[in-house]
């Protein structure tokens, strides 16, 4: 019998429609259990930890991430796998930060949820949850097949720090265009073994120190100097700069001077693309040629969610800004691809 630990944070999967307002409101895990009678047929021993109060994923924050990570650490040795039921809106942020916090993870941590509440007739919740449980329990030669933090949605398993929510209206809510799908569930669950992390024999270490002093500068044509300066001058240690194409920016002198001045003041600026597919290639075009010389860091093909949470993680571990700058450009949990 497999021992699976379920962490129920909330989300659409456990919501019911309020009779008066007509809006969906959160309900406790008992609603999910009542709508999944097949749980009793599984050869699993399920332990459930429900957050109190239930959390709408729009209210997710570092304090809750630390609490989730501590629950996993405290139960790591006693369970075969973990399933986190989570709202889809910020699921990729939570999956990304947990991947950084849970170093050397040797058991599956599967985040899942649904686009429709579990009590709805056409809900996707049942299939998502049952598949997540099966993957969380899957082993080969006594080892967990999945040894990382993942997202399971619409029969596809994604690396957590490579995924993002792209659709709020379809069951196919998540994508991972810069990294292969880790598994796909049909009649059988087919695992992409070459794409999966193997943490066998690594030490499991949990990191709980996070520093959320991270800013975001998203570029657009016509952006004003005053707006750019307000972001660069904000009380942060690092800034994620969302640029055009393969990492390109405007070449106006005022803009480049601002970036240079910010880097000289000791702040890190990480260049990621607004494009969902592809990677930053500093110097490929004239419009990005000078950025590296200014000290702008290459975010390669990291998702926005991974870039933000990786900086929170690194800043929590490292006081030295140069050390943060060094590690942000390194692949530490499978979150980026370096093609240099």
C-alpha cells in the first residue's frame, strides 16, 4: 500500500456555488472526498492536511510557500509522494518556488487542481486528481519515477518551474513550450524518462529563507523615463526585465544610462523575454549587444514565474549580490537551458 500525503490549499477544485450570489466559494476537503468515491478503491493510504482557512490562490504568498515546504519536509520520510491541490492562477509560481526550496527532492510533489469545481457535471477535477495520485505513487525498482516538483493538468505532467498558465477557459490550462512534457496519461501513463530529474543519492535539503525584494520592469514601445526610473529606484535587490524577442530593448541613451546606473548601485537586472517560446540571446541583435556589457544578466528561457521565484530563493540564501548574479544564470533545478 502506497502512502500519499495530500495538501489541500483550496482552489476551484473544492469550490461550490453560493445560492444567493451565484459565485464560487471555497469548501473543505470533505466535498472533494464525497465526489470521488473511487478514492476508496485505490490501494493508497491517504493523509490529508487542509489549510485553515482555505486559500484562494490569488492570495498565495511566501509565508504560505514556507508552510507548504515545511509540511513536506516534516512528512518526507513517511510518505511515498505528495499531491498539492492548489488554485490554477498562481500554481506555476508555487511549483517554481517549491522546486527551489526543496533541494535534492527524491519523491514526487505534484500540484494539481481543476478549471471546474469537482461537483460540476463536466468537471476536470476527478481525472486530474486521480492521475496526480497515480503519478505520486509510481515507482520503478523501488524508486519514485518522478523526483521533482511538477504540475499535472489535463493528462499532462509538466516540470513545475517550466510551466505557466496560458488559458483560463480550457481544461488544457498549462503549457511548457521550452521543455518537454514529463509524462502523458492515456490508457497508460507514458513517462519521458530522459526529461525527468534524477536526484537519487542526493541529500534532501529544505531552504525556507526567502527575500521577496524583487521588481518587474515590462518594456513596451513608448515607455516613459519616469516610469522606468520609478521601477529601477524601488526598494528591491533585483529586477526582472521583460524584454522583446530574444532579449532586445530600446537603445535610447537615457534608458541604457538608467540600466547602467542601477547595476552600478548593486542591483541585479535579469533579462527574460516576453515571448513564451525561445530564449534570451544577449548580443544576437544590436538592440541587446550592449546589455551584457552593462552588467544585465541573462535569464535564458526561464518563465516569468521561475525568474521571480528563483530570485526570491537566491536572495533568501545569499547576502552578496554578486553571488545572486552568478547563480541566477546557472541551471540549478532544471529551470533553464543554456545554449552558449
